[in-house]
C-alpha cells in the first residue's frame, strides 16, 4: 500500500529550539483518512547549515512531535522524517516527508524586550492574584497608574473559575498593547456559582469590542491553571482573529512552566503565542545544590541507525519566558531579568517552588511603581471596639494594606504588652480580639482606686512594614475594674470573697441566713427566698455529688484494668475507646438540696445561733470537699492552670490571682460554647447552670478533653471529672461575683417604730433607680431586709465579714430616749468593718406626731416649717441625754404623716400651709433622705 506524509508543521521557533509536529502517513488514495490499525515509528534526520562538516543528526520516536535544538543563530535546518509501520518485525508500510526551517524566524517574544521588565502588569497581576475577590480593596491608595473594577466572577468554558478584573491604564503598559486590560485571575471554584459560566465566544466579543488585552494570572497551582486556561482560550479564538490571539498574555507566579508535551497532549495550536507567557519565579538562577533538589537531565530518545552524533532526539521542553528578581550587588538594587525557555526539563525546585508573595510584592512595588517604597506600608485610619463577656475587647481597625499577615500588639501606658488574636482580615479592615485581664490587673495593682479607663498603644506589623496607633482609650467596665482592683488586697475585711473556694463557702454559710430574711414578719412559717447565691451553692453541691460518684467508679475501673487490657488486645478496641464519645452520666437521683433544707430550718427558728448552723452543715461541707478535693490549698491553682491548658493557654505566672484565672477560664468556656458549639443563649453575667444542665455541658466540652486526656482505661471517667471541675470553677466565679455585687439594706429598730413602712418606702424608691454599673450590663443587686431582734446576730455576722450592708436603725421619740434603741445601734456600729462598703443611719420616725414640740410661732417668712419640725424633733430627743446616748447623725422622718393630726396643730396653722401640703412636704423630705441612701448604695463599690 502506498502512503503519503504531509509536510511537518513548525509549531514554534524559539531562539533556543524548534518545535515541530506532523501527521501520521495516509493512504495515497484517501489522503484525509488515517489508518489507525497501523502503529508507526518515525526516524527523524536533520542537518544544520552551521554544523561542522555538515554533520547529520537523527533519532527515532513513536510520537508525532519533536524538539530540535538550535545551536547557532540564523541557522537553517534541513529536516527529513521517515515513517515505518511493522508487523512481526516486517515493514508493511512506509512514508516520508521533509522541510526546511529557518531558525532566524522566531515567534514573537514580547516579554524578552528590555522595556517589558518595566511593565506594571507584573505587579498588578501578583496583587490581584494574592487578594482574590478583595483585589480592588487591595489596590494601594497612592497607586494612580490605573483604575480597576471587578467585572464578574464566573466559570470559563474551559471549567476554570476566574475573577475578571477590568483595569484601565493611563498608557499601554508594554508589552501589553492596549490601555484596557482584562485580568483573568484564576481562583477557587468555591467562589463561583456553577451556573455562572462564560463562553469563550463571550470573552472574545468584549475583548474585540474594547480592543482590550487579556492577562491570565495566578499563583502556584492557580498559576499553572491560568497558563492552561490561556492556552485553551487562544485555541478557541478563530484563526481569522489573529490580532486578538496576540493580545492574550499570561503571568504565572511561582508556578512550573507548561511543557510542550504534557499529559499525553501536545500544545501545538497555541505554541506560536507561547512567547506571551511569563513565568515569574524566585528561582531564576540554577538550583542551589544544597537545597536537596536534583536537576533531571532532558528526556530524550536515543539516536539510532544513521546517527553520527551524540545528540539525541528531544521530545519535550518547557514553554514561555521566565522572569525573576536579581540583586545587583554593586549598585545595591534589584532588577528584573528574563530568560527564554530552552532545551531543558523542570527541576524539582521549580515544581515545588513556594513563592514569598509578600516579599515579591514589596520589591516589585519599589521597582515598578512611583513612591513604591511606601505604597504598601500598613495604614491605620480609624479604630473602634466593643467589650464582650466583660473582658474581651473586639477591635475593628480600618485602614489600608492590612492584609499581609498582620501581627498586632497592644500595651498600656504602664508598659504591659498583650497579644492580639486576628479573627478576620481584609485589605481595609482587621477584626481582632484581646483580653483586658492582664493589663487591668497589673495597672490596678499600683492604684488607690479602681481603674475607670485604660490608655493603650497599638503596634501593627505586616510583611510590608510597621505602623502604630497611640493613646487609644478603652473604658473599663466597672464590675471588672472593681474585681481586679480588689483581687490582691488581702487586708480588706471582705478578702474572703477572693480567697480559696473553701474559705468562700465557709463565709457564705454565715451570710446566707440573713440573705433569706423576710421583709415582712408574718406570724405564719416563713418560706426562705431563693437567692442566686443559694442556687450557686446548691449547684456546687450537686456537681460535687456527681464528681464523687464517678471518682468512686474510677477506683473500681482501676481494679479491672488488667482485664480491660486483655480484652483490648483480643478485640482491638479497649475501654479507652469509650473516651472518644460521651457516656451517659449515671448521677444520683435528684432530691431536695441538703443546704437549702438546713438553711430553711435555721431561718424559721427564732432561737438560733450561727454555731448551730455550722454544726448542722459540717457533714454537707465534708461531702462537698470529697467530691471536689481540689477546692482547698494549692490544688485549686493547679487545677485552674490545668484547665486553662485544655484551651491551649500557657501556664500563667505564679503571682496571677485566682480571680484572674477564673475569669480567664470562664471567658474561654463562653467563647468555646458560643463559637465552636453554637450555643446562643450564653451571657457572661449568667451562670452556666441557668443556661443548661451539666449533662449537656459535658457533651459539649467532651471534644476538648478527649484530645488532651491520655488513652487510659478510665479515660472516659477522667473526662467527666475534668468537665465537672470546669463547671464547678465557673460556679465559684459567679458565687464570688454574687457576693461582691450584692448590697444589703437592713432595716431594724424597736417594735412598732415603723420599720415595715420604711422597708416599703425603700422598696418603692429602689424600683425607680438604675443600679447598672458603669460600662457594664451588670446590675448591682440590692436586697432589702427587715431584721427582727432575733436576727440581729445574723446581721452582725454579716457586718463582721465586711459584706456590703447599709443598716437603718429606726426608733420613735420614746425609743431613742430609752436603752433599747441605744443597745441596737451601738452594737451594730461596733460590728462595722468596712468604711467603703458599710454604713449605719439612725432615723427618728413618726416626726409628724412631734409637731406639738414646735410651739405656736413660726419665725420668719423664709423658714421652712417642715425643716423646723424635723430639727426641733432631733433637738428635743437629745435634750437631757448624755453624750453618746443619742446618735450624732439622727434624722427625723415620717413616711405616713397623719393629715388629721396635723390639722389640729397650731404650728401648722400658723405656718400658712394646709395640713395636706405640710404632710406632702414632710413625706417628700423623708423620702429625700432615703434617696440619698440609695444614691450611696448605687456607688457602694470601692471608692
């Protein structure tokens, strides 16, 4: 059979090599059809016009392409191809063809022009590829060489996702020949909706309409994809639009070059435009031998038959032009150098290049842009913040060039640095969080009063440079400031609030009875009120019971460890596998809280002593310590540090207070439950037991402990015990806060003196006041209690512990003259321990009944008759009394003045006021005294 071969196609002529392709031979009588039943072997022979002695080179291949190396410029290559088809070693068909190649007629290599290395598109393409969909925001403010907008984000017909950026330059950025450039930034397909596809014909249409150039770009793997996408797009452009093909460019950053022969495919139809492909690299020089990568020699097909040279037939070579930064040591500056791809293979170093994008951007900006030295420096334009969970500052920074691996540090003017965690970043915005704990705690240690605001300085460091923002003010929430101010002041009478948990509970037992005291004393049996602190103590007792239950179970598990190990070897799954999933909590059956029951019995007993309460609760306290043995001594600090380690925090300094550790731990718990577990009903002022049951909490935090707990036989039980410890620490922290931010107003005095009326007035006025602490959502809890005579010992015990109490001692005229009133207020005064948190007020009640002491004349028209009555009442009660028998700051009040009685008074009649007006003004003055007390209560923190 006669076969014919068409002349080989010269796909591209590089300065370094010639890339050729050919078709298999065809039957002479059917030149358009290829006989696929035959397998051809091709022998390629060539001579060059500049080779010595007209030396002939040859090689064989089964492929229909080859690479001929060019040794001399302007040489002419005479090429001949012989095709042989064999069956069982016998040649059954043959064919041949030949051509002449002028190596001087190379394809266009626009990137090799010297002026091309001043092209700003090299910088812009890297900037857009680095920042993706945020690329427009990433354009530096001082960059005035072009304007850009995102045209669309879509999937091309070639199935590559692209962000299409339309950029308009002041002048064509050579070798780009148009002022309008469309960048096709290859991106992840996640950013693109699958239906949003753009056909190549659509791209051709808008490029032709605007006579624009196209630049495909990407970094690393995306750069390789960009190169392939560009080849596929060029191949889709009709040959009639040759001008458009020449306007398609590609810039790949840190990507291996595309090969002539790749994945069994030959990039034949687009090779004439492969000079438009620029591969930017940080490895332009030969690989460093110390890098560990090896340079593989070119893949060749050994020459056979008539080969008269050591030269072999090449089948592959990388395409395009490489470009990179080189440092001129003598001039001390960088410059861009290009290198045309030659007869070589890709080294491992090029295939695995990890481009330092930030460094390349920084150097390119200096090299290619005006004012490039400062163009990419970070800029802070504005800052704002909110405070969450009491101590977590959520910071928002607005500016420019903020996205290049920002690191932020904040320090107070005292010099205490705190690390900031960046949670979200964009070119013009950074969201970050940091805790106020360490700074406020250290600043408070040297102050005489709680900190109100914090002056801080921020330092922002990116890969491009450094900037700062100074004298930023953060208002410290009042409750946090008070907590951290008082935490290390051990000489305060109420330092027990900040001491070890077991000391806190001891004092709580003494205080709780007066917390449950009734305002109104009814003859029936009193049901004690459910105070938040009481709930917390009972919640601690419940978690202690659960912990004790599983601690006992853990001991029994240890006895069976040997059996478990044997079973694990047989079944390949031991008891430790239980730790991978939460196990059911077989807690003891719920019943009435022992603490609440004993407390209720104590409160309902009029003959009582604190010692009896402590005795009755001794067994309860012992069980509490059995379940949570680490509540005492140094074990508690060790437990706190261990639990903080679960959240990845390093061990704190030894001088950090327990309050700081608890607050930090509770904040981490809240943010974990909220951000990781999706629990939405959490608030830092609410205890966890108000939001969920412990069983639910255990299931949520189980993954935290399963990672850090060793795979022991009792790992599952250990996780329960650690979860219980975490739960208990949060309860202890809230118990401290409940006592610190609670203030008692205790009304006591002689029987029938109007204590109940006083309580009602305080309650009514208290509802009208806002006890919210400055800068916080916390509200100071004000409890109003009526202290009967048999409850005075409980009140005194509360005062002796330094608890925040305002005592109002009420008595009528006759009471104050007697010994009973003096005994009450003097004993209470001796029990006061805290000048900043405790006050005693003495009131002379029912002042309206003393109007007869004022005589019948009212001196002067400007004198307030109500003031005259109140002053006269106080003066009269002091008359004839020894020094110290009557309180120094006695105040006369009347909260239910009798209008009928006042109508009979000559003093009221001569005052020119009606009895109704006089009674109203007397009541207003009396309520004003209560208002002043409540105003001080509102500020009852440390002053």
